[in-house]
C-alpha cells in the first residue's frame, strides 16, 4: 500500500515538475519587438513589461529588437513574418500603429497577430504658454469658434492620436476639420519648442514630455483629455469643462500568429501577473500611464471598435 502510494506520489511530483519546467521554458527568453526607436514610448512600455515579467517570475531573460517606422506598422510586419509560431515573442503597438496601417494601406495588420493584453492608456494634456490669454479650455474653444485658423495647434504626426483628438474637439463646436490649424511635429521635444518659441498657441501630447516646463512655470495646463483627473496633474478634464472628448494612446501587446490557444492563455496569464508587481506599478506612476488592462473577447471588441473609430476619423481629416 505504502509502496503504491509512494510510486503514485513520485509520478505526480514528476508530472508537476514537468509542467513547471514546460511553463518555465516557455518564457525562458522573452523577445520583444519594439516598433520604434530606443528611448521612445514603445521602448518604455516594452522595457517596463520586461522588468515586470522578470519580477513576477514569468521570464528569466528579456531581449529587445527595434524596427521603427509608420507608427509601428513596419515593425509589426517583420514581427508577423519572422516570429510566426514563437510563443516567446511579443510586440507592443498603439493607436498610432492602427492609424499608420490604415494610412499606408499596409498588407500586414493587427488582425494577423495574436492579441494578448491592453495594458495602459497614456492620455493627452492640453497646454499653453504661461503668458497665453487662455486660462481654461473653455477660453480656448471660444476663441477657436470665433476664428478657427487663428488658433495654431502643435502635436504628433498627421493622423496621429494627437491630431484626431484636436479634430474631435473642433467637431464639438461645429468646426470642420479643414478649418483646424494643426502643425504636425516630429516628437515631444519639437512640439514643446514650437510652443515655447511662440510659433503655435497650444499643444496636445503626453504630460511627461512637458512636465518640466509646467514645473518651471513656462507652460500652463488647460486640461487633461482623460475620463477622470490624472493623479499628480493639476488640471481638470475636458469633460469637466463641457468638452465631451477623450484622447489617449493605448498600448496593446500582441504575440505572433501561429501559436496555440493554450500558449496564448499562458502569455495572458504571465502578463496579468506582471502588472501586479511593484516595478510595473512604479512605471505607471512615473510615466503617468493609466492602467486599462483588457484581455480576451473584451480586448477583441475594443480593438475592432477603435479601428473603426480611427478609420472614420482619418476619412474625416482627408487622410484616407
């Protein structure tokens, strides 16, 4: 009896060890495709998740490969073609990846990859010079309604989340997209320089990019474009000021095509554990990211809905 019991326990233990070994091997070396440049937004998200996976015991080693261009569409194409069937590979994409795919009519889309999780959204802020006559978003919109082209906006590239957000704001007061005076910039530094130099009246973008200028008294925040106020940011939401617009750039992680449902579930589980770690929570706080974890069918529905919304917005702007 004892002998049989001992053999049974040994068998169960061996089976458990094998299962644990398989799980460990699956995430022995997580390979991130970063479809942007080192130090950029995609890189920050990928590296934060990499550290969190390690802290959560879900990955031993993490590696990063960079392939910038078209908001992430170029990196996505390489990822889908080169990493097919690899359950250890992940890519981070954003709303700007979706618009890049639409604008370039890329043959490889998000539908070709395997969704894992939406982790966070980086919401926009609206800022002006401290010597600006605009004290609130309402002041800005009133001036824009009176003379749309007199208000010069700066933000990300044409068709970006920044651009679409401004168009949506204009729509709330009946201003057509062709009357919006928007200057696309190459990055947050260029956008800030344009505002500080007096070349534009107002900017829209991520708060971390201008935080030091706000702290130094060189810029004033008019609003945050988030559903609720952002912790540590002294500004009301657009909705609080009667402007029913939310503008933010989500980050979603995908696996390659060709992995099994079980492998996809393992990745979802690993990422879900990673976002509970202190290192991930610290990254959210440091970067003013709002955790918006979404997986499974809810994620599928979100991606489909966002793609339709962004496509309509790009058509409205004349970019499709």
